[in-house]
C-alpha cells in the first residue's frame, strides 16, 4: 500500500469522524446547551442539528419533562412548641434551560434546600392543629414561595406536596384521646337532639290528636243542635197545624183529649200493679160537677 493510499484512508476517516461529530440529534424530551469556546452559544431543541466539532461543545443535556425533587425528612417546631417531622415532594419543569444551567449551580439542590427553609418558616408560624388540618393550604403557600425563587432559575413549580407529618407518640396519644372525646361529645349531642325532636314530634302529635277530637266534638254538637232545631221546627209545625184544625173545628180538641184519655186508660189497664182503681167515665163527670157546684156555693 502506497503512502498516498494511506493518506487517503486517514483523510476519509477524519472526514467521517468530523461529520459524525458535527451531527447532533436531540430527543423530543431533551434540550442541549451548546457552548462555543467556553461561551454559551445556543439551545438545541428536538430534531436534527449541525455543530462545529471541537469548537461547539454540549455543555448540558436537560430534560424538559416534569421532575420530582424530594424534600428530605426534617424536624420542625410548630408555633405551640411541638416538635414534628416533615417531608415532601416538589414537582417542577424547566422552562428556560439557559437560566437553569447558568443561574444556579444545581437547581435540584437549590429547590430542595429552599423547600426545607420555607417549610420551617411556614410551619413555625402555625399551630399543630392547623398544620395537620390545613395541609392543602400549607402546600399552596409552599408552592407560592418556591415559585417566586424558581422563576430566576428558569423553573416552573407545578405542585408541592407535604407527603408526611409525624408527631411524637405522647402527642399522638393525646390527640387520639381528644378526638375520641370529641366523637363522644358529638354522639351525646346528636342523641340529645334526636330525643328533643322526638319529644317535640310527640307533643305535636298529641296536640293534633286533641285538636281533631275537639273538632269532632264540635261537629257532633253542631249535628245535635241541628237535629234538635229540626225536631223543634217539626213540633212547632205540628202544633200550628193542630191549632189551625181546632180553630176550624172545636170538636177537634175534644177528640184529641178523648184520644189521649183512651191511650192513658189502656196503659193503666195493662199495668200489673195492684195499687190502682178504675173509675168509670161517668163518675169522673159527676165528681167534676160536684166540684163545680162547690165553687158556686162558696161564691
């Protein structure tokens, strides 16, 4: 093999090597930071790119997918001097790759440290009960505080989650006892309220029953009154008819009296009593005449 052939092979190899070094294919989820001679040159997004070998260097390969940064477990003192242990997670995305590389040494460590400091500050201003019951509010405050600082680092904090809050065993036992007492208190209050409502409903039922009874009595009295009025009207009409008949025929009165005497005599005759005396009608007329004669003599 001659020297020219060897030179051609070496040259071709170098050309292929330079071509391969100048080609950069970036994935859909990545961004390349390119420096030329140690200075920021440009960002390479997804796709095919050509760079100058040895002059352009890939400073950093950054993913634009959402990242999870762990907040290490730490001891925090609440406003009411209770020592609790807290850990959590920060979800963030890179919006500006240049700022994420050049404005901070390590944005993972920076976010984690800032989150720890913010948690201490926020929980230190809250009572233990607030910390346990208002976890969503605490997450929102942490996200707001971290977002302000993360903007300078080209990051977007999408969510902050306090994953665990641990309290000392004695405090936890005291809280459990308090919760049990609260549940018993609510149970007693609910039972008392139920009994109260039952008594009220029972009283309403009795009241309604008495009202219905009074209404029924009133209706019966009205019906009885109506009946008596109609009977009285009937009797009044009968007497009126009798009076009219007597006025037209004077013998009608004698007829009615005779009818009543016969009815009374029949009733007396059918009686089983031994203490009775039957006097003929003529004798009664004689007694009546004697009484009249006596009155005349006295006058």
